[in-house]
C-alpha cells in the first residue's frame, strides 16, 4: 500500500477524476471505509441498469441510509450523468447529511451532455499514477520508464506480469472507454491513431502528418486528441508566448499520462529503454513533465506548464508560469554528466528573460551553477520548484 499525497475533503462533496488504474477506488476505500460509506458502483451492470431505468431510486436509496453512513460514493459517475441531478436535489432541497463522492475516469460525457456539476457545491480533485514521492524508497527510474507508475505495476516485480497488465490496460481502454461508451464506433483507424500518437508523445503535434499516417482527415485527428484528453489518458502542453494570440498559432505538444501505458499503446513493451538513446531521453522527459504536473496539481500550486520553440528551432522543454514567482525555464536532460553544450540553449535566452529563473534538470548528481543557470538532479528540481 502506498501513501498517496492527494488531499481529499472530508466534510464537503467532491468529484475525483483520474484515468483507470490510478488508484481512485483504493484511495476512497482507504479514506472512507465501508462502515461509514455507502458505495454505488456503476461498473456493476445490474446497478447501472437499475439506475438508468429509474434514476430517482438513488434518492430513495440515500434517504433510507442510517445516520452512521456519512458518505455516499458514486463510482464512475460519467456512466450515468443524469444521477448528478438527483445528487443536486439531495444536497440542495432535501439537505441530506451525507457527503457525496463522485469518481470518474472520463469527463467527456459530462462535458458533452452539459452535466450538472453541482454548481460549485462539490470540489474537484484529480488523481495521477504514483509519484516519485509516493513510491519513496521503492522508486526505480529504469522501472518507471519501462513500466510506468500505475499502482498495479508496482504491486508486482515480475516483468511478464507487468507487460500483461499494460497490454490488458490498452485493450480495456479501447473496449470500455472508447467503444463501450460509444465515443468512437470505428475502432481500427483509432487503434492506429493511438499507436502513432503514443510514438509521438512529448513532441509537437503535426496533425497533417498523423492524419496521413492513419488515413483520416485532420479534423478527425484533432477530435481524437480531444478524446484522449477527456478520457484523462493524456494532456496538452501549449506553446509559450507572452501574447496569447501568438501562443495559439503554434501547435501544442501532447504527453500521455504514463510511460508504461505509452509504451503499451505504441507496442514497444518488448523494447528496453537504453541509456544514451533518443528513446530513453524522450521517455525521461515525458516522465519528468508528468511528475511535475502531478505534484503541482496535488499541492494546488496553479502552475501553468508550457514549452517554447523559436523560429530558429531552439526549444525549451518546460516553461513554468508560477503565480507570484518568476517565470521558470527548464531544460530536461537524461544525461548523468552535464557538459558545456547542455547550457547553451538556456544561455541564449538569458537576456530576453531578465527576471526569469533558469534550470537544468538531469540525472547528474552534482549540482552546478553557471551564470544564472542552476543545474541539479531532477528529483531535487521538482521538489525545489
């Protein structure tokens, strides 16, 4: 059992979103035991069918609960968004004493249907794969890059079992999140898109090229990326510019949420990430970016993450806008020994961003400072930021 950093409200209703397998149900069971929490599991076909036929039966079910029941958990609420109207009525009109916990692995049906999100009466929390801090002494970078950090992966040390789980995860995502929810009816081209997109994780999206590779039009590819974001399987990193208008002119990057799932979707699980290869470097960058994103969300830092690309193709891996603090420009290097060349990109931007902080995060254990650039081991960098 891993100690999760995510803080959950105890006396206020809340949504808990997160991709499947991130540990939402386990965390809820741990924090809100059966003795005081009533579970409505919408993954149970009988339960879903009953509530789909008669949503108001949820209201009758809740008002009949004993006073010892302090919480009601609706697991995978996106399956029946209409239940949110019932929950709203229970909170607002009937003023039941219970606190509602609404979990979901997709925001797509909630967004598309204009679902009742309880008008601010419920907080919103997001759960991610295990962070380095949560793994603590169990953390191993090579394993994290190879298999990702979903809890089920770290509950076994057997490589075959890890590979089997990740392949099954990719299949389940297609069957249940995509086809089962009727998001996309024609799976073969979408399956090909997933393979291409996962191979491009962390790179600037070239919609036209991906459309040609998959055999669909550009608008379809754009809509499919939105599906990935809405089902919480990945996230965008916009291009940074001080002008929002100019920022929107450059294509974003897209990162999948977990390196193991990325490799499974790309059908690369049989390829070991080898140090000093571009593939290793790409996975390392993806992992570090995802780790920083997780920590900033868990700690309510309101950081805005982006990347920067100049007309001359000079790129900064991470630009972090921090409320009340200087802009942070970060280069991510998978090397264990930094050289002068590793500092050159950030040095180029030193005059243009006079008030910014400059960092290199790498696997080099020796902290260095060169002019305004601070170089440090990547875990120290995340903790510092």
